[in-house]
């Protein structure tokens, strides 16, 4: 007699798959396989079991796991995948298709608790990407990948070199188009089968009439449960997170229409509303497709067209010329000077260089690199200039992401506010729909369900939510066209609140291309001129460039052995064994010469005073008009590191009583900005992005003015091409008027919602017509904001 053992089925505590009670257990919990059990034990050991409280069975099944990552032992492959490496820190962005819920985000952003070698991890949920910054001396990329695989988030590596920036959008569009196609096909057929009911044809045989109605119900099934399923998922997840997003009333409306229609057909009391239901989903998907395409176009424009003007020196023939980074190619030789950013992965061809990766890793200590080493983009040269051979095309999107990194926190707060407004809006709409339905149930029951559903569908905060981002997007495009590039849209809000504007002088309101420079002292020999040019070639300061262009000597004759640039003071360099010092009189040890009234650069060679370069500044074209425009709504101030020789000329340009302070060190400028902010002022600072870095970063809005060689700086909120300076007043005026456009577009949206809800409550609108109006409201807001910004820009000559 065979013994029969009955096993009770249950679900896996980790992934939710079916399993048998008591077969594979840990801590009195059941698992479908040893893989899921291992993941649970890993999380339990690291006190990460909160993961299971965020979602029920949130994990990914570990059955049949065959992922192998032995190819990550190949250094060349790893190098091609990494975004950054300095021998200690590495950064990589991984594609994780299994990211699907809030639990996934929570777990992946706490990887440091699973392995202390992980320093930071951030999830981009919409693109299913994970960016990890880790200590490669404690954990390798292979170990990281295997660790992610063990907990159910297997990374997908694409070893081919191809552009992937729009792949997510293309995949999303493909799925959405399939859903639209199914909804459109069913909508057409349901309309066709409903013609007898539309035309009131009663001669049709009753059995056929019943058959057609049930056929409509069948055609509605794939539309509701496939094409419209995302609305249910979104609504369910938002309710589980204890807030109601805009998809809640839509999902509720779909459920009500579907159940009511099935009830009428089943009870033989009517034909239902399958035409309205299927058409509703179809037009909602059209609206979603339009909005996503619009957002994609906006994102594409921001990421790939609105480049900030970063340029580097490229070897062209026998000399280095400034080239926009977009034009650099693999194999080009570039020269990077002190404090300049390395824009592309390269090979160092000088004997050594010191590179500051604090922008990427947060560690301020420069890293020494030797000839032939592979250098990742994102670092800055610290000290003497260095030459590189580009190994990868410049990744402008990577540089943009570095520049934008400081804006994440502020952007997140903005999104939370929008969610909160949408939540209250949704609750109010559901309440109105319920009250309206109750009223019509007692007045005219035939309109109850149509009114209830129409109110839920017609009311849409999308148009309200779109007002600000599309107005700001249009403004960003205009600003980008005229070479004023903002870090992100939040800077527009900050600019609209500014009441105090501070200008630096040298390189900001002075025009380096129209300068007059002379040398007072004993004439320099050709050899001495070459020594000086070699010394200043590593500096990006405007006065260093003036000296280099004035001497016009060959810098490659001598070798720079050491280089130090003291911010706001001067340069100390050893060139082929000869000490060269340039800067203020005090810096070179000649305090007695400070009485010289000029923008001056004093020079000593081998400790001997050789003379002074005097720079007579010419102010930028249109400066007077710009100051007049800006002074109408702002208090202006001038902070300069030079002496006050030009005070009289500047007093004529600036409004009477303008505060002007000279001989200001970078720290003095920073303290001045802090003092103004302490007194309640909102400060915008214009500087050159180098000596003014501290003040720029402290300001509410810091703007770096750049020439043909742009100093990419994390300290600034905006970068402006010097050629656009004369348009500054008009550009800032456009930004200020953007607030008016937002208010006007919100008024239009509010009128739409009030009018639409009113007609829906009165029973005049059908759900189908409401579904058509819903995307049209969004289109109207987008069209209005875009047209108004363009019109205002045109009026200002932009």
C-alpha cells in the first residue's frame, strides 16, 4: 500500500510564487527555492527586512538563475563600462529591468548596508537604471553585479558601443502604440456593432441584438484589462502609498462604466456603455502618447541641443586652438590647463599630472597620474597644464549630469508639492462625482452613471501641472538659443525672486578682446618672454591670457616643472629650473610698488623684479544699457579684486550711490554675499567662474560669464556666453515675465476644469466627449505657453 502525503500549498515569502509549506524554510517563512531563501537571509543579516514591509512579496524569483559575470574580470571590458575611475573610486550606471516598485527603489538605494564597499546608489525608476558609486578596493564590479543578481536585480550589460539615450522612450512608445492600436480596433468595431442602438432599429432579431451586445462586452475586455491596465496599477499603487493621484478617478470611472455595462447586458435592461468605455480608453491613450512625446522632445532639446559652451584647447597643426567639445574626436590631442575640466576619457601623454576629482568623488586631495595612464572625464587639472589623447567621444550628457547633480534635492521638493496638490484635487473630484451621482439618482436615474463617470474623466489637474514645466521649458529654449544656459528649471524660480545683482569686474564687465596692455620695465629677452608665456599658459585667469597674447612667444621651448596658482594673488611656476612669479606686488614681494594705479601684473624672474604688465580695460559693448535695464528692478553692486583706479569711470556707468568695493579677495566676496543674504536679500552674482567660485556658489543664482574658452564650474547655476552679455537685460526680463505666462495658463486650465465639471454635473457631457476634451486641455496649455513665450521673446528682439 503506497503512502500518500498531502502537501499544503502556500506562496513564497520573497517573490510570491507558489511553493509547499515546510519544504524550504527560514525563520518560519516558506520559500519556493534556495535562491529566494538566500536573498532573505542576506537581507535579514544586514537588517534590511523592512524591504518586505513596503510591498507584499516584492522580490524577484531566483529560480533558474544562470547569470554569469566572469567577463567582468577583463579590465578592458570594465573600463569600457565605467563612467569614472581613479583607482579607488568607480562609478557605473547599470540597467536593471526588474525594478518595478517602491520596495525595489528602497532596497537598491540601501546597497551600502549590504556591502560597505558601496558608497552611494541612486535609482532612476522611469529608465530602470541604477547608478552606483563604490570603492573598487573593497568590491569589484563583478562582485557588485553578482551581489545584485543574488538579491534578484540582475544587471544587463550592453557591451556594444551605441547611443541608448532614447531607447527607453522608444520601448515605451512601442508598447503604448500597441495598446492604442488594440483600443482603436475595438473602438471601431464596438461603434459598428452599436449602430442598431444608435439608430433605434427595433426590427433586428432579438437574439442578434443580444449577441452583438455580448460581443461588445468581449471586445471591451482587452481594452480595459490590457490597454487601460496601467491606470489601475497606478491608482492601486498610489492608494497603497496613502495618497490619490490623478489615475484614481480615471480607474474608478473605468470600473464603474465596465461593471454598469456588463450589468445592463446581463440583466437585459440595456446595451451598456461599451462604446463610451472603449472610446474613453482610446482617447486617454492618445492623450498620454501626445504628452509623452512632448516631454520627450523637451528632454531631447535640453540634453542634446542646449549645450553649455564648454571648449578646450586642441592641437591644430602646430598650435593649440579653442575647440567646442562637441567637435572633439577620438585621437585628438588636447591641452588642459589649471582648474579646467577634462571633458573626455583620455590617455595622459605628459610625464605626470595632478587631477582633482572632488567634483565626482567628494575627495579634495588631487590624484597623481603618470604618462600613459587612462584618465576618466570629470576631473580637473590641479597645477601645471597637461596634454591628453582622447580615447572616447565627449559625453556631453555625462558632463550635464555632473553639472546638474546639485539640483536633485530642490527638484524632489518641487515634485512632492505637485503630488500633494494633485492628491487634494483628486479627493475633491471624487467627492463631487459622488454627490452628483446621488443627486441624479433621485432626479433622473438614467443619468446617474454617465454623470458620475463624466465628472471623474473631465476633471484633470494635468493642465494645471503642465503650466509651469512647459513655460519654463519654452524659456529654457529661448535662453539656450541666445547662449544663456541654466543648470535646471528651478533656477528660473530663483531668478524671478532676485532683488540684488553683484558684478565682478575683470573678465565679467570688461571685454578681454578689446583690451590695451603695455609692459613697463626693462625689455624682456626672447628667452625670458618664452619663460613667462610657459608659466601663464597653465592659467585660465583673464590677466594670464592678456599677458600670453601680449608677449606672443613660443611656450613649448621650456618645460614646466612645477606650477601653483594662488587664487586672487598670482602664479608661482618653475620653468626649466627658473622661478617665475606673476601677480600682485605684494604676492611677488614688492609691496612698495602697490601705489601703481592700474590693473597690473607684476613679474619677477629668478627672484629679480623685471617689470609690470598694465592692463587698460575696455568695458563690454552694451554695458551701460544692461545696467540701466537691470537697475530698474534690482539693487546693483560691484566687487572687484583690482584697485580702484577705474572708480570714476564705473561711477558714470552705474546708478548714483551704487556700492563699489575694490581689492576684494575671493573670501571677501563670499562674505559680502552671505551678509546680504542674512539681511533678507536674494542675490545674483556675475563672475568669471574661477576666482569667484565661492561667491557664485553662495549666491541664490551664480552666473559665470565665459569667452571662447569656457570654464565649466559646479559652483555656478548658469553659464553665459560673453557675446550674449548685451542681451542680458532682455533675457532676465523674459524670465520675469514667465511668471505672468504661468498664471495666465493656470487661469485657462482652471476655467477648463470649472466649465467641464459644471457641464458634466448638469449631465450634458458624455464620458466619451470628456475623454476627448481631457487631452485637448493639455494641448491647449502647451500651445498657449509656447506661443506666449515665443511672442514675448520676439517683442524683446530675442
